């Protein structure tokens, strides 16, 4: 999935969970791709990104469930930060399971987990539609909760 899709989906998850849209959820939704030097996060932390990519490959260690579990466990220390990181991180991994290559959910176990036969190719039409649909649904939920559709009940 492209960065925008991960961010829009993280916003949707925050809205659905009745959280305020949170910087840490958005950050968490981008963190797994630090293992890919061509991503904005990978470019910002180039040396680390290059190392992770060479050592573990893309969608290996950083796309495993262990990081989500760690952030979830750390949420007992600071719920505002680590729970949001966990939500964003988990949302990223979940979305990448829709791609043909999937993710190594239990790295180093070399099994790629996919859903629906990896029906969404990164950067292609399905990816873009998923991102746009996520942000539209998030906006509709916000508008509904704020009463902007009150005229429909009159």
C-alpha cells in the first residue's frame, strides 16, 4: 500500500474507535515501512532503512506482529502514545496483508500471510480506491457524529 492509503486508513480506524485523530496513530501507520529506503520514512532515516532492508528485507521484521504487541504492552506506561502507535502499526500490517506479497507476520518464520489472495496491488487502482474510500468514510462518520446530517431527520 502507498503511504497515503496507510494514513487514511489509520484516520478511519481512529474515527471508528471514537478517538480524536492522533499524530501517533498516523506515525504508527507509517513506521513499518522504515525497512524500505524508497519511502519517505526510509529516506529520512536512510542508514537505518538501508540496514533493515539488507538484513531483513521489506515486509519482514518490521511487518511482524511483535512490534504491535510491544506497543500494546507499552500502552500501560503511556496510553496516549503507545496505544495509538499500536493501532496505527497494526492497521498498516493489516492493510499490507491485502497485497500479493503479504507480510511475514511471525518473522523469522518465512511464511507470507495474505488475505483475499492478495487482491490489492501497491500503488494500483485498488490501493488508491481503498485510501480514498477510507478518508471519505471517516469524514462521513465525523459529519454524522457532529450532527451535520441533521437535515435528513427533519
